[in-house]
C-alpha cells in the first residue's frame, strides 16, 4: 500500500511521539496507520506498508488490542484477521487516559497510600518528609477524583469545558 508523503510524515512523527510517551515506536506507527487509512488492514499489509517485521507487527497489534485501541474485523472471502483502529478522537483519548490510569496511576496510589500508613509509625521519617509524601498522595488523589468526575461527560460537553478553561483560569486568577 502506497502512502502519501503527508501520511508518511504523520506516521513517523506519531512513532517518535509514542517513543517519548513510553510507547514502542512500531506500536504507535501501526496505530497511526490504522487510524488514518479508511479500511481495515491485515498484518501482512501493515508489515509491508511500514516495512517492519511481521513478528513485530503481531506483537504490536496485540499491544494495541490490549489497550482497546484496535479491534479485529473480518472481510468477506478473506480468512485472515484484519485490524481497525478506533476512529473517534474522543474515544481514543478516553481509552488512553483510562489505560494509563489503570497501569500507572492506580498502582502508584496503592503504594503511596501504603506508605502514608507506614509513615505514621516510622520514627526514622522526619515530619517534613511525611508532609511531602502526603502532598504527592493528595495531589494524585485530587487528579483521580477529578478524572472520575469528568470521564463520563459527553464529548460535546467536554469540548465546551476545555474551551472555557482559559476563561475560568482568568476568572479565578493566577497564583
């Protein structure tokens, strides 16, 4: 499958950004490809288009499926699995945020909460250290609570909320 120079540039950049966000470059490139093309692709087509090993494509597709960003679909007359990415930008954003929360924030909160309990009875900890630990825990819990409050908002409501963000910041004043 031939890609336009613009699509190639997009896919390459998405791979670079994925690597910066802790996502394997090929995983991010495959996601970009499947998001941009207008039909499901099989693994061989993906490997050929991106010039990557078929085994790398298989592993990357499993990763994307585990995140819920790509699903398997079937084409009439073709026994191979074809893959299709979520197409709604808001749905993609929600899936990524939810998965990152489950994989990164939730385990961190569990450890921080345990540390807060242990800190109460740890005579070796200075009070200033306990305060810092509490501040980080409070901050992450506040972010998590806010996320839970907003995650079910319809995209149109969320767009309005985000667009008014600067106005609210000016209204509340800066620190």
